[in-house]
C-alpha cells in the first residue's frame, strides 16, 4: 500500500478570520490521496528569550518541535507584514531552531502566501525561504502560490470560492507530494 504522508500546516496569522488560515484549511480539505494535513497551533508560544530557553523550554515550543519532527513535510501559509514575515511565525521557527537536532534539517517544506494586497505576499515568501534554507530545510522551489486580493477569494465563512486559487493550491499540493517523495529518495542512507 502507498505510504500516507503526514504534513504539518503552519499559519503565520493568528486572526480568526485569517485568509492564510482559510487557505490552509482549504488545503487540508483538498489534500491529494496519500497526504493528510494537520494544522499546528503556534500562537501560545511565548516570545523567544534565551533566559526562558535556558530555564526550560515551554511546553508549547516543545509541542511544535515534536509536531515538526513527526511530520513528513511542513506546509507554511503566511501573510506578509511590512514586506516580511509575521513575528509569530519567525518566533515559532526561532524557538525550535535552537533545540538540539533542530527539526527543519532535511525536512521537505512548501510555502505559500495570502494577502489583501495585489502581490499576494510575494516578498514574504523569499524571507521564509531564506530562513528555512539556512536551517537546511528542503524548500519546494515551485510552483509558487501567491493569493493576492485574498478578501475577494473567500466567502464570509472563510470558504475558498475562487476556482483559480483552488487550482493553484491543488498544483502546489501535488508538487509537494512529489517533492517529499523525491527528497526521500535523495536522502543519504
Ligand atoms: C502589520 C501589518 C503589515 C502588513 N504589511 C503588508 C505588506 O507588506 N504586504 C501586504 O500585501 N499586506 C500587508 N498587510 C495586509 C495583510 O495582507 C492583511 O492584513 C491580511 O489579511 C493579513 O493576513 P491574514 O488574513 O492571514 O491575517 C499588513 C498587515 C499588517 C497587520
């Protein structure tokens, strides 16, 4: 039987009506055969502080570490804040990056962005990629998905209504599944 890949979804917005989260939920619902997506909680991870780290890593950060470590891949959906990464996302990455055997090493990762601006967060994606590549994450190069003017692509309940966006997300998920298989095959024994 073909293997089922477990993918951890991570959202860079804490907002209840977040378009990035709405798109991540749409991905969960449309995951291709052989892939299941669960969505992490990162909003309860405190701001990174080396003193807190040294006194004992908070349970929320340990939980996030364990979820990444157990996942076959990580799917990041994020808005763009002032051309870059929202602090909640960078903070969560920073915490786990300091733990022994940081979990992004050799981990297949896919990134997409959503914003209310026309570019769909085109700039934030390169910051997310830069940070994760630095941690030896295996970031899917393409397809790139930027959900621009996101406020026109979901209904009031946060359901994805734009068929073109659905098609792009489907292509991203299919490409990510192939990427996970490819990275597995390339992994040094
Ligand atoms: C602090 C802040 C900075 C923002 N900067 C940008 C930006 O640089 N580019 C952009 O397209 N949208 C920017 N926005 C608007 C976001 O696209 C919009 O708020 C979006 O809905 C946030 O994502 P979410 O719906 O997932 O919460 C910014 C919003 C905030 C709160």
